[in-house]
C-alpha cells in the first residue's frame, strides 16, 4: 500500500513540460533514435494505396477512421503529427489537465499581438496526440442550441438534420430525455462523479440570484438559460476522448493504418485538380525525407487536422488566397480567399474570491503538507470516483445579459471551486502544478459563448513544420467586450451574495481598484484568455466566402474534403468537441452513401418538432444510422 501511495504521489508531478518553439521538428521535436528503421517502416506504408487518407488523427479524424472502416471494404490511412500515447494515465485522469497545458501533449500555439488586447499574445492549447484536443480539453459536453444550427442557414445542416447524428454517437449515462439523447453510442457523457461543497453552494446561490435552473443543457425542448451541472465526456470516471471512443476500435481492423509523428506537408493534385497523394515526413527526422501516400482511383483525402492546421495544410497545398500563396512561392491550385478566414473562439475573463473557510477548495484537497495528495489519486485508481474525475469547471450557467444581440444566451459562466492564481485562467491552470500552498476560494470564468469577433490564420512558411501566424481577432467586435463586461459584473454580484454563508469570500480579481466600465474593460483587455473552442477557418456554406460546400468537399478541386471544427460557419453556444463529433459522423454517413450528402440549393419543409427536414429525409437518415 505504501508503494502504491508513493507512486500515486509522483504521478501528477512527473509529466514533462516544454517551452514554446517556432518549429515543431528540427528545433522542436526530439530526434528519431533509429532513422533507418523509421524510414523502412514508412516505406511499408507508402507501398500501399488507400481509399481514404485522413490528414489528422484528432477528434474528427478518429470518428472518421472508425465509421469509414467499419465494414472492412475500404483501406484507410490516418496520418497524425502528434504522439501515440492517448492512454497515458495523465490523459485518462480528467484532473490531469492541470499538467497537460504546455506539455509534450500540447502544440502550444499563440496568437500574434492581439490589437484589442494591448498587443498581448494569447496562448492557444491544442492537443498533440491521437484524439487531438479531446485528450487535453476540459471534457465539457455541449451541443449548443437548435437555433445555433438553424442560424447556419446551410442546406442539410439544420437542427433537425444534425440531431440524429448527435444522438447516433452519444452514450448518455445521465438518464436524459430520450427524445434528445441516446445511451448506446460510443461518445460517452456523464455527470462528474464528484461535487465540491462550493459547487453545490454555487447552484443554490445562482438559483437564488434569479438565473433559473437547468437540469440538461443539451435538451432542445427547453431554453438553454439557467444554472446547473455541465455533463462531461467521461466514461466510468475516465476521460472519453476521440481515440478511446472511436479510433481504438478502428486500429484493431486490418484495413486501417495509423501513423503518428507524421507531419503532412501537402496534398498533391493531378492536372485535373484531383487529389492523388499526400506528402508527409517524420517529426524529428533532420533529413526531412518525404514520403508519398497514394490514393486509389476514386479515393479521397480528408483533411481533419483542426482549425489551425487544416487551413495551413490547404494553403501549403496551393488552396487559399492566391496573393498570399504567391508571396510564399506556393503554386496556386485553387484561389479560395476564405481559407484561414473566419477564425472564431470563446474569449474569457475571470472573477475570483478567497474564502476564510480552510480546506474546502479542490486545490486544497489536491495538496497535503504542500505536496501532491496521494489519497485522491488512490481513490481514482481504485474506484474511479472523487475529485480527480473533475476538470474543475463542470458547474455553471448560461445567461442572456443586457449586452446580448440575439434572443440567445451570450454568456456562459464556468464555476470553479478554487481561487484563481492569476486573472488569466489558462495561466492559473499552468501555474497550479508549481504552487505548493494555495488559498481557498471560488471563481467565475465568464465566457462570451456566442462571440462575434473573427480572426484569421496565415502561413509563416510553405513548410507545415513552421507554425502559422494566428490573428485571433479577439474583441474586434465590441459586443464581445460588452458581454464579458456584464459577465464580470454578474460574477461579482453572485460572488458577494450573503447566501454563500460560511464560504462567502473576498474579491481577489479584478479587485477593488477596478470599478468603472472603463476599468473593467481594461482589466478584460489585459487578462483575456481562450476557452479553447477554435472554429471556422474552412467555412462550410454556399457563398463566395465558403471553403467547403454542404457536402464538405473543397471548392475548386476534386476528391478532397475538410471534416473538423474548422468547417463550422459560426461558433455554437457551448464547447465544440461534441459538435465536431456530429460533423464527422454526418460526413462519414454521406461519404459512405453519397445520396445522403446535402446539396445546394436544397429546400426542405418543416416538421412540427424541429424545422428543416422532410419526412422522407428523416426516414432515410434513420435507416442510414440504424
């Protein structure tokens, strides 16, 4: 028993961290130990031809690999630049997120001098492992609302048409309304198997403050507003990632090949602008030897590298704004100005309080005499319960503030049963692992959950090993600043209510010197951080600014699609992991059966329950998913 406790204590202190680097190979990746063996292994891969080459083994790529390989008739290659060890304990433990940011599992991107944030670079965490950011996020399981999808106004992607795909993958373990939930799918979600006393009190205080209550934020029969518990992508107290839920099954099939540490350099086209092969190389190989994965006749390349890397791959392949590509000497295959545009995210700001009640916060319970407390770790290993099943922000609310520009909530409050170390929430997560003693307290992370600001991604080089230039565009739309300002005020109001009782705290951030609207705005500009929900840079639609059509095929070229969060036309009002699963599941269905693919123009009638799908289409969707 002593040995088990000792090893448990070392676990959360043992994950390697690395510094930010510009390139992710020669100057950023460890050298390949046996390069000849590595080259031979890749030679075996390129001797084959494939029906589908999936460029990116993140969340969407995992779904696609599973769904497209299930019948055994198609040969599939998945090329992932990140690591293979998605089953590492620090990933499986939800609270392990405290050691995942700025680690070997993180691409560690940053934006470049945000104009509305006083020139600050905003840190963007992106998963560098099979499963992508589903291995490194806070596990929140949100769809957004039905209106989010109807507002896309994209043929074939209305609320009624996407709902069957949300439900097809879902493995709901909360007993939710069966009209909107399915308990049998692989994408598991559950309530966290732990509730801190501060989190329980928050639910009472929020309801007493007039926010209302919400028992299921994914039940589209009711409004999203209210305070409640957020369901999480977990299975039996462990993180449920794209790799564990989907890819692990696909990897057992003989028709699936998965390569990690494989950096896609470009997609290659023939004279008819039809995708023919993919060039990639190995991270850590200073020889930069290229390998060519070839498509079978009629095969497809599916770019699923995420909101940052997918437009980067397209542009390095000659698909994007012609003038930008020509500046970098990249031959233009298709002039698509929308590639890399429309970058959207959820910006966030924090209100935090310290409390005199000792030992109540999750941060206190994770420490014992200034060191990692082994008992919560032992509880997780033995029972898969306790505070390590929580990423920390699984209670909260959706609120329509006076700053809202639509009839939907513009603010998400994520409650944390801990005092923030820094007003930048991402920095708090990172610094916790290096802090021995922490004051008790509670915090409110205000998230502009339907942000209207947009940024863009541009290449720094024609080499995908060099990180792209990211302009987050944060606060470029004044309504986002107004929403966060209201969020700060609301966090203060809730945090100072008398019904906190013995837990009532004293404000730490923004602090007593920040009172006027101008002072609050300046606080937001200096402390704004991401809630990690990047979308939109390969926009789906029918207009001239779209990159892919409703069938997710890239415009102007053949046999290449983009399938991941980058295709979302506008960001949903909730975390974006589950919508990404829906997009990939829907894409796999119409890739297997092209008659299911949405087409434009495409006019549908309305049903009584949800608008946007004909009765015949409903029956066909149900038959396809059966």
